[in-house]
C-alpha cells in the first residue's frame, strides 16, 4: 500500500506544480507563498472541531518540546517554497519538474546516513538512469535558450529540492524515531508554515507600501495550499508503513513530473514535447527499476 500512497502523493504534487505556475502568473513570490500557506492551514480547521468530521485532531496535541522538533521542518519547507516559486515563475514546468526529480539522489544520501537504507545493484541502476535523463534535460534547455549551469532559476530549484529532500528524511525521523502522531504533526506543521510565511510576508509588504493582499487573485492560490496538504498527508500515511523506504517514496513522488508535463503541454504550450517525452520515459524506466529491483 505504501507504493500506492507514494504514487498518489506524486499525482497531487503534479497538480500542485501546475497550480503553482498558474498562481505565479502576474504575481510576486512572497505573497503567493503567504496566501497559499494560509489556505493550506485552513484545510486543517475542520478536523480541529470535535464532531465536524469523522477524524479529529487535538488543537494542542503536541507538546512545546515536540513543536520545537517540528520547527526545522517548517523553516526548511518555507525556504524551499520561496526558492521553488521563484524558479517555477521563470522556468517551463517540464524543466522545473525535471530538476526537482533529482530529489531521490539527495534523499538516498539522507536515507543512508540516518536509517542505513541501502540499494541493491539493480536499484542503483534505476537511480543512474534518472541521472542520464539530465543529459536529455540539458539538450532541451539549450533548445529553449537555457544554459542550465548558468541559469539562476535552475539553481533556485536545485536548492529547493535539496531542502525538500532533507525534510523527507526528517519526516521519517519525526514519525519513526520520535513517535509523533501523524495528523497532529501535519496540522501543527501547516500552522507553523503559515506563521513563518507571515514573518516573511509582513516586512515584504511594509517595504512595498502596504499590507493588502499583495497579489492578483487566482484560484490557483488556494489550490496550491490545499493540494500540498493532500500530498503531504498521503505521504505521511505511506511512511507510517514499517516497510516503507524514504528513497523509494521520493522516487514515487516524482510521478509529479509526468502529471505536470501532460497538463503543461495541454494548458501552457510546452515546447519540445517529443524530446521532453523521451526524458520523462527514461525517468519512468528508472523509477520502475528502482521499485521492482528490491
């Protein structure tokens, strides 16, 4: 089941990427991060009300000490969002998504260091295939006028991916080592990220002349926050499975690239669709080998 949950999280992240691109159209990054974080936090309000839904989360279910353990995740995710949103605003979704697909390589290192997770030689081959796909990515970039090594948006996305991979490993630490309850952890993390985003947003708006919304309204903004909550919740259900490996889950979540690419080709007029399809095919092959090679 954890494999199915990982794939489900990937689909939601693909929708998240598309809605992020939509939300960023004509908007600055900081306001979008702030308001999408707010909508993400609001998704948890109904489960805090006793009897409102079949599931219930205690509003103060985590101790102050547990909240402190959770804070690094909130800081890393807020920084990751800011960097990723700057990148998504400038890059085609396919390029941004492919750079984000380097996450399993970062998670592999973290999974080994923290949990001594090892890959078989066949699984390692799967990871190497994903690396090969970046050669295709560099070709695509040159065709679209992007020199990837010199493009700051690519480096922003790479930095965001490294931070996100670090939180992926840290999530398993919070659940498996500290034993934090998943729903309370998720809800507290969403509210923490909202507060952290506000700490960045208020000085930004004061510097730019006011405390209004700071953006042009788009339905993409609440959908960004809600889809991230859904993807993260599905992922947390997956890592509670004793057999789940964070390296595998990180790769499974990269199915977001497929979803984002298809929708981007339909709605954002992606260029070089055929070449990008080849790149995605290599990534899918790498993921399949990684899953079946265990």
